[in-house]
C-alpha cells in the first residue's frame, strides 16, 4: 500500500492530500529516510511524523486497504 494511503487509512493523517503534502515537505521518514508518497509500506517499517512542535514514531503492524475507525489504531504501534 502507498504511504499516503496508509497514513489516511490508519488515521494518522485525516486526508490523503494532506498526507501527500506532508511527505513532499519531507516531514515523514520511513526507517530514518525521507519518503515519497508512493513508497510501498511494509509490516515492520518505522514511520516518523514530524511537525514544528514534536515528532512521533510508529511501527507498522499490519497493512489493510479498509478498516473501521475503531480498528485503525491496530495498524501501528506507537514507539515514541
């Protein structure tokens, strides 16, 4: 699954267009490297979302095309 879609499906970012812009601004790192929105997310990848205020890291635990709002948080675990 594409990174921008994963960020939307997992509800880490609310809209896919915002996820695209965030990736283009190099505010999303995958395994420590800036990633394009088209990067293929795999189980075990570590995603880091950065903003001006803080940075959060997540480990991908599952990849699914569609999940309910309640199940969205099961796609990742918070590291930091």
